[in-house]
C-alpha cells in the first residue's frame, strides 16, 4: 500500500496549486497510521475466517503392551501382545460454540474496521488543518507586504512636512520605526508559515508541501447541519470503535456462557500385534466434564460480564465527551463566522476610515504624527485579526467536516 501511495504522490502534478481536497487525498495515501490500521483489519478478517472452523485433527502413534521384564523385555516384535498403534483424534466443539467464536472474531474485525475509519478521518482532519494554517499564513504575508507602500508613503509624508517647517524630526523617526515594525511582523509571519509548511510536509511529503496553495473552499457551509451533528453523535467515527468493542464484549460473554456445555472428541486407532493375533481397531469418545463450574466457567462468565459493563460505561462516557466536543466546535465555528461578518461590515471599514482621516489631518498641518501612526497600526491589526478569525472558522470547519464520512467532503 505504501509503495502504491508513493507512486500516487509521484504522479501528482507539482505545477498545479495544491487544493485542500488534494492535500487531504495525498495525506490518506501517505499516512503510515492508515497503512497500519489497514493491516490490522486484514489480520482480523483472516482470523474471523478461521475462528468458526473445527480444530485440526491430531495424529496418534504409539506402542501398547510393551514388556518390561523377561527375555522379551523392551522388544517391539517378540511378544505377540505388543501392539503398534496409529490413529487420529478429532475434537468436535459444539456448533453453537463455533458459531459464537466466529461472531466474536467478526466483532474484533469490526473493531479494527472502526479504528481504520477513525484513523482515516483523523488524518484527513489533521491534513486539512495543516493546509488551512499554511493558507492563512500565506494570506497574512500577502497582506503585510501590501502595506509596505503605505508605510513608505507615510515616511515620505513625515519627511516632506518636516522639510516644510511642520512636524518634527521625532515624527520622521516614528514613521520609520513603524515601517521597521512591519518588517518584524513579516519575520513573525515567515516563522508561522514555515511551521505550518513543516506540519503539512509531515502529512503530504516535502515536495507536495512546497507547492503553491489554491483558493480555499467555502468555510461558511457545513456538510451536516448542527442539529444533525448533535443528534448523531454516536454515528461519528470516533465513537464507532466503542460500539464495536461493546459488541465484541457481548460476543465474548455469550461464548463464555456456552463454555458450560461440554464438547466431545472422537479417537479412532488401528493396532497391529503380529501374525499370531488379529489386528485391532479401537474407537474412543471423550466428553468434557464441567464438574466445578463455580470455580471455572462461572468465574469466566463473571469476568466477561464485568468487561461488558466496562465497555458500556466507556461508550456512555465517550458519547458525553464527544457531544461536548461537537457543541464546542459548533460554538467556535458560529462565533468565528459572526466575527468575520462583523469585521467585513463594520470593523474593517471603520479602521480604514480612521486611517484616512488621520492622514488627511496630518497632511493639513497636524502637529503630531502619533494619531496617524496609531490609526494605521490599528488598521493593520484589525486586518490581521480578521484573517485570524477566518482561520479559526476554517479550523473549526475542518474539525466538524471530518467528524463523520460524507460524500461532500473536499
């Protein structure tokens, strides 16, 4: 699987921008965790085929009536009563037990399948979040770089006002300091982008992580409604393994109860005693005798019942935790969505208007550049805060989008 995945990665078109959907797809093909769970599922499926079968027959070979004293002692041929035996023995567990063993093995395979599905969605979610972090770090870099001409112009304005007899040398220095602070923000952004790219490389490989990023999908729409996500918490993949484990514990309990019923085995042997006596055929039937169930079978039943109670309690707790997590993610996504709308409709326009008014006032003869620089810095921070809210909304969207498999997942 890993070789095929590597081949698929090599075939990716590195000249095209990397979309979120492609990043998720490449991560699935490049994840050792998925390959490991896939192998675990294959092993469990193979064991499920074997579990309900009859055990292998056993070959029996031996010597009977071997003399230990006299002239024929330890001779295999001189005493006519010495019998050379060969035969087979077959155990026959009850059909009910074989069926329950098969069900138990299938339940374990279902656990492995649920874990594979959970691992696949976790990889998708982590790869999507890594792509989102890199995408918004890239957008922040573009925003900060786009502000350079404005701050250069303000430095030129402060110098022109000072040469014209207004302002002060301190104003020029303050404008230059604001311009350098922008470079400091660019350094912070470069760090964030490189960190996000390193995380993306973990999931996709270095070559794919170096590609330019395509436009983001629509983060304002969820594939499932909030009500559906909360109502179907137990269908979310992270909980499927709990249900599967509970079912497996139920199968083990039924099997433990069936062990109180005895099994039997059949043994058929052929004996050769020499020319003086006829050859012999022996047939034996053996039956288990569960004489002390309180110390054996009942103890096993009690243990299996306790394990079932444990699995049930774990599932109930996991449902509560998952419902809380889902509600928190929904609250985060909804709050970030409202904030992004507020930034677009109110905060960003107000910040730009404040900068425009402050610049006009300074050009008109304002004696201090401080209000202009404060307004410009507030505008920059507002735009960066808007991007951060968009990133938070996208991260919550990714977490909600990969709670359960849907056809609409990018």
